[in-house]
C-alpha cells in the first residue's frame, strides 16, 4: 500500500463503500476536530481510474467533513492548497472483496450501520466468494450474527424499506425472515389496513407458528379424494383442514411422490427442507439439471410447500464455474417410508417421556430449553414493556430494577453462550436442533446456574399489570421504595386534583393539603416535590411511594379505575377460593370413618 496526499477534488466515494449512494452522513461529531486540526487518520482509497480520480473505500465521513470545512474556508477567503489535500493509503488494484471488507470494518467500528446496509454489503461479499467463516473472522462477529443479517434477503423489498425507515422493529423483522413470501404479503396487507390488528415482535411469532389452521389451497393432493374433513370460513372464500394430523399424513405422502417424480426426471438430488429449517436463497445459486442442479422442497409449518428447481450451493457454483463437477451423487431412495418413520418416532417418543418421569432435574432443563428456544408446540412471548410515552419509556429504562435485571440477563446470556446484544434470553425461532443443543448445555450446568436462568426467563415473560405480579410481589415482600423513587415522568402524568390533594396530605400533612385545596395541580406537584427533595425549607420525606404502587396496592379515591388494585382484588378472591376448597377437603377427610381392623 502506498501513502500519499491527494487533492480533495480528485476524491469520491467508491461504490464498494457502505455509504455509497446514500445521503451525506452525519459528521457533527468529527467536524470540530477537522476544523481545528484537519484530517489526521489516513483515508483508504482505490488505485486511480482513467481520469486520475481515487475512490474512497473507507473514510467517507472524514471526506464529507473536509468538504464542509473547505467550503467554510473558501467563504472566509483563507483557504490554502494544503487544506485541500487529504492523507490517503492507496490500495492495490482489482480486489473488490477486500475493498468491501475494509469499508465495513471502518464504518461498523465508527458509526453503527443499520442491518439492511450490513445485509447489502455482506451479500456482495458472498457474491465475491467470501464464505461465512471468512466474514465472521474478518469482522470478529459470530457466524450466527452473519447468518441473521443475511437472512434479511428472505424479506420482500418493502419490508426491508420499512425496517430501514424504523417503522418496524428488529424483533418483528427477525420473525418475518422466517415467513414465506405469501405470509409476508399477508402481513403487509394487515400493516396497510388501519382497522386491522398487526402482529409485531413476539406476537408475530405466535401469528406465524401458533395453531394449525391449514388452508386447503396448500394441499399437494386431491382434495376431492381426501378422506379427512375440511371446514369453510364464514365467507366461504377458503377451506381449512379440520384435522392437522390427517392433513400431514396425506401431505407427506404427496411430498414423497413429488420427490420420486423429480428423481425419475433425472435431477441429481431432491432435498426436502423440513418445517424446522428454511431454504435461504442467498446460500444457493441457480444451476441447470445437466450441471448438477438440485430440487429443494421447502415445507412450512403452515402446510405450504414451495419447490425450488435447479439450485446448488455457492461453493458448488464456484466449482462449476471452474469446469469441475458439482460432486452431487444421485440420491438413493430412503430406507424408511414416511409412515414407518412415524411409527418409529412415536414409539421412541412414548418411551422417552415415560422414562423422563424418573428424572425431574432433566425435565426441568428440557422445559427451560423449550421456553427459551421455542418449538412448534411451545409459544412463549416476552413482555414487551410497550408504551408510546417517551418519558415513561426513559423512566423504565433508567430505573434501578431494570438495571439490576438487565445485568443478570447479560450474565445468563453469557452462561448459555448467547450474544450479549440479544434483547432477551427468551424468544427463539422453534429450531428443533436449537432445543436439543441448549438442553445439552443446561445438563452440563449446575443447578444454581439453571435456577438463575429460570428467574430471568420468567421475569421476561411475566405479564405487566397481572395478578401474577401481585402474587409474586407479596410472596417476595417487595418494598417499592428500594426500587423506585419519584421522577419527572410521574409528575408529568399526574393530573387528578383529588389524587394530588391526598398525596399532598401524605407527604406534607392534612393542614398543608387543606390550606392549598383551591390551588392548581401545579402547586400540589411543587409541594410534593419540595417535601420529597427537602427543598424550600420543607421537611424531607424519605421512601415515599404512591398507594397504587405499593404491595399490596390501594387507591386514593372510591372511583375505581386502578389496575393494580383490581389485579390484587382478583388475587385475594382466588386465594380465598383456594383456601375454602382446602378447608372443605380437610373437613371431609376428617369425617371419613377409620377402617376397621380385620
């Protein structure tokens, strides 16, 4: 690599740069330094083109900041020739993949690139011949993270645009990468309908995988000759299979028949992709039958089946380009039929679950693995802690309880071998191998580590405002003053004069509250805040918590409308019912006559 100073007007942002074709980036953080000291760190550029211009691979933000400073100095009339020269490292010519990698390393280290931009650049690297392991090693990222970014290629372009514009969040996008194209279109139709419910985040996963409402249009077999029952919707526009098991028996037989037909037609191989896995188009390239192309039968849990004809892996495509054989031997007919495989699976399942009865510690770990990873039979959703109020969101994110829980969550993520940036321990994609792998890891962990993971998982899935929160809070003996103190978000939300009057009486006394009874709510808030902070000569009140935030909660008025009080009332009623039932059963046992001796 050659180092040189290159005039500003001979530089441009190269197409391999992650920021190529985008609007000018935000340079407010580096602009003061460039004004004061110029560009210190070397830009990385490609060899000059026919016009003597150098394409910037890494350093786009320094380039844009330099242009701003140059314009400012021109207007001031004090520009000199040295201010128009930037220090550059000139790369060897002809290596696009190296240029892309250099740009990504530069940009990902300095300013977070959104995942759509990462996907565009990672995809270009794959097309340039880089393998997933090479990309992971270059950027110091887990291969799983690379795969997740590349999975954005499964999305319709409009969904990627919505994600780039931050109109949908990361959890929603991750689940949409698991959806078929028809499911994505159906989700977009809900998104565009202002009156429809749009599943997002973990609700979206339940929408994609929960239940077995299989439309008749997904059947590969003849519906008229089908022995099972179908049910029409209320509008008669579609029909659904009443018995999913009967459907899958017929569907699997049709898939096997299609597979045999493809093999008879001379295809090198026919691969059935089960519902627990997915056909990712970015991992493959098109190839004709005569060049070793395969057929991939992508089976979805919804019953939908997609046939991808003529594909090989990217590594095989490279060998074909070099004139080598795709080395894909003709597939042999399977040893077991699908029905015989079902026979074997069900008998082994019956034996394992009966044997598991004697191993509760293993059962606990297996249950935890299902909760974390998910499966076609398990749907567990994370409490979203959703709010549209920015002040409330900031208050929750910065409170002590959230900080303590997040610290514990990170420790559990590390113990389980998950990435630290994962937003939650819970919420997998239902991968069967993922359940088995996590189960084996949990088996190797001591009971203490497993129990810590359980507390985090149940904390993530505990519904806010539920009676369960009330029950746990009372059992543990939660003192809210240890976890919360009044903040600006609370005072911004308090608007009820009667409630504020009663709060004032709590912290300042009845005399002060009565003396200010005719004042505005703003006055009440100031009095309360002064007492809590010990300001303006007020006696400082320690550990004050509103009645409806305490355990157990209560209200300031008789008007109702306090969710925590209602939830606690449900808990009290449930406890009394359970206690009464226990008392009745105990009395009934006492009344039973003792057995007579033989």
